C-alpha cells in the first residue's frame, strides 16, 4: 500500500520535465491548468504547438492510446487531429 501511495504522490513525478506545459501559449489550451504533461511522453501534433495529451504504452512500449483532458474551446480544433 505504501508503494501505491508514493506512486500517486506529486513527489513521484517531480523529476519529469514539464517545460512545454508551462509556456504561456499552452495555458489557454489546458482545461485543468494544475495538471501538466511531461515532455517525454507528450503527444506532439504537427503545426499546432502544444496539445495536452500523453501517450499511454503497453508493456512492450507500443503506444495504445492518448490520455488527455477534455478539450477547451481553443483546443477543440486540435482534438481530432
């Protein structure tokens, strides 16, 4: 149980880079501004800049789906790409 609590603690993710999520242009595209995508797993959409979504992979590293917040009015056009 202790390991599970540590995993879900914000401290467990302190070392992850979240520079893209902190850019002023990204803030308008995030529904929940306190939740940031880490840069290593962030989904990049060509020509868009920032999109709030992380790739979720299986045990072999194959991308299965994208975990994201619901789109905002501004990010709705990006959501379907």
